[in-house]
């Protein structure tokens, strides 16, 4: 691996405050999406269970 590749890799691995902020923001968005999908599945399961009761 040449010096350029090593420097490029080291730069990509450097976590600046901006990168950390963006990662946290992305994780919050993904967590909200996951929670919403989980709630949708729960409601779907409840509706399915009620439809079998009828």
C-alpha cells in the first residue's frame, strides 16, 4: 500500500465533530423509522387477531 492510500485511509477513519454529529442524526432518524415500523406491525397483528375473532 502506498503512502497516498495510507493517508487516504487515515483521513477516512478520522471522525470529526461534524461526522459524529451526522452519524448521530442518521442513527436518530433510523431509530424513529424502526419504532414507527414496529408500531405499524403491532397494529397490523392486533387487527389480524381481531379479524380472526369475528
